[in-house]
């Protein structure tokens, strides 16, 4: 206000001494604008009116002020216009100043709000940080408890069962599975002569060797019964080839027990059929299986010879394409009250298996039939009397016994006796069938031309056998390996590269281990997502072999590209013609040959010649290398 007053006084002074310069009046806009900007509307209007009044009065008192204006009228008009603009300018500037003051006021309020928000934010951040730390500690505790729970569950029950239980997807259901019982012969006497801690240590060593075998073949380990084991195949996950998985696991368990030179022998019994499986118990729960099949498997195991594997008829029907068996004897499905007769039956069956003379076998058949009659089993008795009559058709005693069994059978058929025993066939597992002896797939001279090739395979059989059992193609890897070697020989490849192709063909399908079991052997078609999963097995196979420590770049490259097509339509990289490694081209042809000429759960096998014709058609479609297919045709001649 003082500065504006001084400026006004200065302007009044100059106006007084410079009368003729009316243009000097425009300098009055300066104090008015300053007043409008700093003092507000009221002070600005007041100063504007004061300047106008002073100038008007001064012009009236000093007429000489208008000397530069043409007339008095023009002078007053000029003053009036000047006064109007002066007042308007002051008013406009005062509004701007008012807005500025309001803005400053709002800025101060905003600054205060920012400070408040900043303090609140700091307090909130501190609280949030503290709460986050508390939540992290709580989360870590929950994770730790979860890990302990999972570890406890996994140590007390099957991993798949624990996973299904945690996910809430475990339910009771009726399903066909295979049940296996095993125990050690002579373990009781062994444990009586040793301290308990030594017995427990030896038992744990034995179980730690058996567990990996069972788990490799997807067994659910139900319980340990001292030195015995009860496990199921096909539960809790529904594996299509559960019977084959069970028998293969039993064979491998016996092999491993012998290989590790344990001081015992093992008996294994397997039975298959419908059971009820699920969680039983109230507070202490367990996942287990209930049904006649469990009793039958236990019964078979008890009658099994040490070092052997016995299976029932239903199991045999599911594995006879891959496993050699022989009928051991008929056994009761349920516990027999007359243990002496049962023991006598076991003795007669052992003698029957050793007997070669027709008369001796006839006497044994007769005796076994009489024992079945004493057990009220006329159907079984008729079978053995009939076998004896085939050898002694004129024997009167046998004819009478057969007639008595027939009458007894008719009586028992008319009257169903509650609790009547049922006898079933028990088959002893001899071993895995050699697929190379299949003359429908191979010419008779094939093995003679390549007698020692199988010995060149460096890969352990156990890394691929569980995959083959799951896929229902026992022997496929051996066929692919040997045929690949034969084709490579026909093409004149060096011996070193032939060995690489041989080993690559043997493990080319190891990646199927990571294909979900419900996609293997599926009878229906697959959608695009499922096809991508299946096609990923070649790259997965490379990763598995790398994890196992195999570093041969050629072998890994051959396996990765073993499903490429000659025209570039294959996977995983869509390579064409010579860009595909020769070993991969050979394996692709041989793999298709064995797949078509072998039985699969979803189709019957093809004739060998029809399979070769199909491969030639695939050459016309651009899928296979013509040289490789022609070489395979020559090998098969």
C-alpha cells in the first residue's frame, strides 16, 4: 500500500508540472494494476476512482492540460474513455489477484493436507510393514506345518493317496485291481537268533530295496505285515495295465532279492478282480482295499513255493501275451478247515509236476480227485478223474469214482451250500517272453543273422521296463533297438554309429514316463492339447537321460528327432530329409513297424507283410526315408 501511494503521489506531481502531456495519463494503469494484484477488488476500485477524480479536478482547475487535444469536447471524451478503461483494468486485475489469493489459500490447505496424508501414510506404511512381517511369519508357519503334514502323510501312506486326500479328491469306489502279497521264507527263524535292533535294521534294508521296485511299477503300498508286504496295482489311479504292472513288479522284486544276495527267499502271490477301496476308520484312517480278491491273493501267496510268483486265472488272462506261465495247481479261494487234506493236495501237485510216467500221473490224478471229493468239491474231482481215465480208460475204479463225482456234482448244483469253497487255478510265473522269438513278426533267420546284438545294449533294462509295462508294450524297446541296428548294418553305417543308434532306439520312448496315464493306450482320439502333451515325450526323454547322466550328444540328438517326418510334418522341430539325423530316420521307421505289428490294448496286431506294405505307402506320402524303409524290407526278407 505504501509503494502504491508513493507511485500515485509521484504521478500527481508529474501531472502537475507537465500539463500538456495527456498521454501521461496511461501511467496511472501501473498503480491500479498493482493495487488489483496485491490489495484486492475494493482497494483497486477505490484507487481507480481516486485517480479519475484527481485527473478530472485537475483538468478543471488547469485548463491548459488539453493543449494537445483539438477541442474541449474531445478532451473530456478522452478523459471518460481513459477513466472507463482504468476502472475496468483495475476490476479485472483485482479478480486475478483474488483468484491468486484463493489459489494460495488452497495451496496452503493442500500443503497442510499433504502433510497430514504424509504423516498418515508413514504411519500406515509402518503398520503395513509390521502387519506384512506378521503375515509372512504366519505364512512361513503355515508352510512349515503343511510341509510337515505332507511329509508325515507321504511317510505313512502312498504319495498319490496323500495328494488326492489333500486335494479332497479321494473317494470310496468299486474297481478291478491287482492285489499282491509277499513275505520272506525263514524270516521268523532268522529273527529268533538275532537281537531286535539287528532284525529291524535288516528288515528296513530289505524294504528299502523293494520299495523303489514297487513304486516304479505304480504300486500302492497298503501295509507292511512284519516281513510281508501288501500292495495294490490300479489304485488309487486307474491304470489300464494294472495286471501287467503287478506281475512285472513281482518278477523284478524276485530278481533284485537274488541279485542283492539277501539270506532269505521270497514268496509272492497276485490275484486280480473287483474290490472296494477307499478310506476306512474314524479318527485313525487308512486307505485300503477290501474284497475276496484280497483273501485270494493272501491264499495264493501262502501256497507259493519259495522264490516263485503265483498268479490267479484272471491275472494270467491279462499278461499271457508277455509272460510265460504254467499251471501250478488248484487252490481254495478261502481258508480250508481241513489243513491236512490241503497239505496232502500240495504234496500231490508237487509230485504231479515232477512225474513223467503215464501210470504214475494217472495214480496222482486219481488221488487228487479223491482229495477233492473229501473237500466236497465234485467239479474239481471230476476234472482229475477224467484226466486219469484218459490214461486208463478201462479202469473200473476210476469209472465208479467219476460216476460218484458226477452224482455229487448234480446234487450240489441243485442245492447251493452256503460257504461252499471255490477252487481256482494258480499259475507259476516262469519269466518274460522273448519277443524276438515271435516268428509272426520276425523271419526265422533274423536272430541267426544278429546273434549277439542284444549284448551290445549298454542301457539298463530297468530304466525302460516300467514305461513299457505302463504302456502295455513289453519288449518294444528291445525290438526297436535290434531292428535299428540291423537296418543301420544294411545301410553300411560305421560300427560306432550303429551302437549309438542301438542304444538310442532302446530308450527312445523313455519320455512316455511323463505322459499322463489316461492318455496312454487311449482308444478314442485326442484333442489338440492332448496331442501336444503326447508329442512332448521326445524332448522329455532327452531331459530324463540328461538327468540320469547320459551325455552322448549324438544319442540325445537322435532321440529328440526320432519322431520327425521326412517331409517336415513331424515333431518337435519339423526337420526335413537330410536335416533329420539318420539314426532318427531309422528309429522312426522301425518304431512304426513294431507298433503296427504288435498287439496293443486298443487294437489287434497287423500281419508282418501288411505292415511292410503300409510303410511303403508312408514313403509315398513323404513320411519316411525311402532308403531306410527299403533296408528294413531287405532285413525282413
